[in-house]
């Protein structure tokens, strides 16, 4: 029997992710949304592509949570993207309500699942998901670092005219403007970019990475990025389903590591069938520590706003 992935939210990110999973036939998918007809229509469309893809995976579109029962992985993409006139706080509260509702309805039906949180502000939504699910913290992880690193890799590859495949990058901290791209751990076939690029160029690429999401929002005008977010989430889903033990930057619950307690933020994590099985702790230099603490403080502020 195939593994089962429930994707909650059949919008741009959710539907793109569902497509990638079904096209590559790594699992069966349940695509859930509150909007009547949307998950059903998108699932039917994807199903009709299966003969062309040569895929044996199935996809069910639904408004009924009972169909998500016994999922191996639950991906939460449900929520509102920011609209003009909407404050960050509005988004925080609105999406916290959506995510709480989703977790309440899915966690009890799939007690052994790993939950991947995509909805923004993601680190805070991961914290909400942990609390509402009551799951072990290794079973609740957030998608941010894989996407931010992919953006950094892309910009480095363009700068050096090399294949993006040969660029590895690491981005730590919260999935927001204060994320911490790590140039000394960003390499081209093992060569740190600090050996290949000037400080000014590296700073420019770091800035572009930090605002990578906003750059796309400003181009699209309605809605936010979804191809790369879906591809990043796909990599995490696959690592869990196949117990790959990939080391990927993910938002994980820090309980003392990185001198940080009781908060979700982006760090290198070993991903396998147990979820975020192990957090890898690296020594940060002085500037990196300052930047990391600032980023964590921003996540903490949002958590306290939510709780107040
Ligand atoms: N339960 C289930 N689905 C919901 C709920 C809910 N309570 N509330 C909203 N949704 C659904 C919407 O009906 C919509 O189909 O969530 C979907 C969101 O899709 P989009 O608006 O297309 O947003 P998308 O671009 O996919 O982004 C989703 O991921 O990257 C983040 O910042 C992004 O928080 C956003 C999330």
C-alpha cells in the first residue's frame, strides 16, 4: 500500500505540492480545503493527468476531514496570504485560527503522522500546531529554510554562472525578513562562497535572499510564491516518507539548543520517518549569534502577540 499524504489547503502551494507528489507517484494524496469544489476540481484535474504521467498514485479532493485518517504526513498550507491593508497581526491571528482548526481536526485522526507547517508566519504556526496537536515536537516541523536556501543557491549560481545543483546553502533563523543566510556554510562543490565572491556581492545576495518572498509578491501583485515553496515542501515530504535522513534546514522546536528555549526556528535537522529526528547544532560566530538572536526575538514577539 502506498503512503498517504494529506495536503490541507488546495490553494497555490497545496495544489502544486499535490501535483508533485502524484506526478512522481511517491504517495497517495488527500487534498482538503474548506472551499467547496476547489479540492474536488483540482484533484480530478490531477487524476486525469495520471495516465499521461504514467503515475499510479491516487488523489482525492474533499471537504471532509475524515478522509485524512491515518495519514503518514499532513502538510498545512491552509490560510490567508497577506492582502493590501492587512496588518501582520491580522494575518497572525487569522492564520492561527485556521491552523488551530486544521490541527484539531487532523491530528486526532492521524496520531502517528508527521505534520509539516507551511502557512505563514510559519515558525509561529508551527508552535500553534505543536500545542494543539499535543504531538512530540519531532513530529511537528516547519518549512522555511529549504526554500530560503534554495533561493540563496539560485542567486549564488547566477552570480557565478554555475549550475544551481553544485551550490549548497544554509539559512538559519525564523522564516522572515530577519532570517540568517550563512555565507561561510554556503559552498560551490565544497568551496565556501567567501573564497569566490567579494563581501559586497555576498551581502547583496544575502539581502536578495532575505526579501526573496517579497520580491515575488511585488511582481505577482496578487498572491505569493508557490512553485519553489511547493518544491521545498516536496523535498521534506519525500525525506520523511522514505526515511532518507536528509539534513535540511527546517523550523524545529528548540529546547535549549542554540541557547534558545521553547520556540520554533530554522536550524539544520535530520529528516526521516520520525520527522525532525535530530537537530544539528553548529557553533555560530559572534555576528551570526547576534543575527540569530534577533531573528529568534522576532518569532518570540509574534508568539507573545498571539498569546496576549
Ligand atoms: N481550512 C482549510 N482550508 C482553508 C481554511 C481552513 N480553515 N481557510 C482557508 N483555507 C484554504 C483556502 O480556501 C485556500 O484554498 O487555504 C487555501 C490557501 O491558498 P492560497 O490562498 O492560494 O494561498 P497559498 O499561496 O497556497 O499560500 C498558503 O502558504 O506560503 C504560505 O504565506 C503562504 O500562508 C500562506 C500559505
